[in-house]
C-alpha cells in the first residue's frame, strides 16, 4: 500500500488539489492530503511536485495493431484510394508484422499516458502480443464479410478467434466484439454475432459512416463503392441500409467509430441507445473523410486508429489534432471535454474499472508535468496545457506498478 499525491488530481471529470490517493493494485481511498497522512502515517508516499497532475491512465479506444508494419505503403489522402491499397497490401503488411513491431506500437501509446486501449483485430495475429502487454486491452475480435456464400465459414472463424481470446481473458485482457461496418458485414453474421454479444454481455464496436462514399453506397447503391464492390465481390447492391444497421444495435450499448458522415438524426439514435462515438480526427483528416460533428455526440471518445491511417499512436498527438480541428469551440472548454473523452467518458462507455480516480478503480495513473510558470489554474487551462505542453507522460502506473 502506498500514497501518491501531486498538485492536481483529475477525478470525476474535474481537477482537485491538496489531495492524495492511497492504493495497492486498486485505489483504496482518495481524500485530502492532510487526512490521508493522518490516517496512514507510516506508508510510502510518492509525491509529485511542481505542476504535476495525476490523471487516470488514458484510454485509446480504437486502434488496429495488425497494421503496425505500415509506414507509407497504404495510400493516404483519399478514402477510396486508401481502401484499394488496403486490399492490395493487407496480406503483405500482416505478414511483416512481428512482436517487436506490435510492442513498439504499444510503447508509443504508453508513453503518451495510455494504460488501456481497444485493439480491433481482424485476424487474431496480435492476440498473443496484446495478452502479454502490460497495458489493459479491450480485444475487439472483428467480423467482416458480406458474401452470403461465405458467411458460415466466416462465422466459424470469428467464433474460433473469440473463443481463443476468451480462454486467455483476465483483468488486463477483455475479449470483445467488432462489427467491421454496415457495408461489409452480411445481415446473418451481424445478427448472430450481436446475439453472442447480448448473451455474453460483451462490449461491441463498429465503424460507421466514415466516408461519403459509404453513405452513397448504403443510400443509393451508387458512388465509388459501386465499382469496388463489383470488382472485388461481384455485387451491385449493399447488404443493408443505414437505418437497418443502426436498428440491429438497439439494445446494445455500442461504440461507433468515425461517424464523420453521420447526420443529426443518426447521431441522435446512437445517443438514445446510450451508444458512444469514437472520434479519430487524424485518420479522418488523412483519409479526407470530413469532420465529426461533436456537438451532436453525447458520449465522445477518442481513438488514434491504426498506423494504417495515422503516423503515430500517441493519444497526446490525437488530442492536439482534435483541439485544432474543432475551431468553433473555445479552446479551454474543448480541451476539458477532450480530456474527459479519454478518461471518464471512456470509463462510462466501457463499464471497465478504469478511466477514473475513485475508490475501487484500478490504480492506473498517468502523471503529467505542466510548465512551472503556469498562472491560469482554471480547469480549462489545466486541460489545455496538458494537451499543448506535454509531449509524453512523466510516469505511468498500471495496477499500482510503475511501468
Ligand atoms: Zn478502424
């Protein structure tokens, strides 16, 4: 058992000061520093001074580690060109993947203060590395496949990967489910996989309305997807509509990723179903997918996406980009909301015991140090300065251990 304290602690979405945390692998108590010292006079006290902030470890809810071998093979700048390049180089990139590549991708996240991440896994190639990582992982086994002839085989393959991930689950490795997207998953697969999610109370994520081409295809069987689907799958019509797809998630609290092309009505349906939206601003920009309308999102989360469509997995880089992208919000207000998107909002959306500093939560911390001469100590300023001044976390703890 130890005490940790700093000038500020980010708790329940606010900054508190003169406080301390007692912890072992979980948080035992949070109170004023004086009370804690009186109650626990003889235990080790780790004191971060100056303008340090103890945050709950940050949560990056969307990445694809299986594409970590990509640097510039996949074509950025245009969603459709990128998608064609994924078809072309996917196998090559996955074949190049080794443990060192995955470990260095995870290390990038950790350096930026991430202690929990959501990994979308299409093949299971990153399962062992994720399991062995010191970070907590929500391991989203992905289902993909729109061809009716293939659904049985794809469903079997999905179940094998899911079962394997379940067999190695513990409190650092949480098996979960990813639906690739409305355009790429056959309604049979969607129904069967969501039935498993419901029965086993598993967390679900899905890419949703990432590009204008996706909307054109789902709404009118037209646009650039028409040629792509003809070429690769010999089909002329989408497997589902936007409304049908959303309807399938009615009773399932889902994390929808991107939603850059979703309108207010669709975002309202997600809000009504207690769903969340994972915002990946850099990936969206690099694939020219537009800007998510965050004003219509009740539960905003943040993800770096994979190195398939980004140049780093630093959540600090992602926070910075989001801050500069949404220019209609005052910087301090937006910064505080963004800090919540990687902490308390993520805690609420995933129901995991992470993302907040409270009794009983895992002792996962990210310590950041702000400039010594900081004069504006308002919440918005602390959030803003964390995002613009910090290049990395000073220290990261998981389950009470410095890693
Ligand atoms: Zn993705």
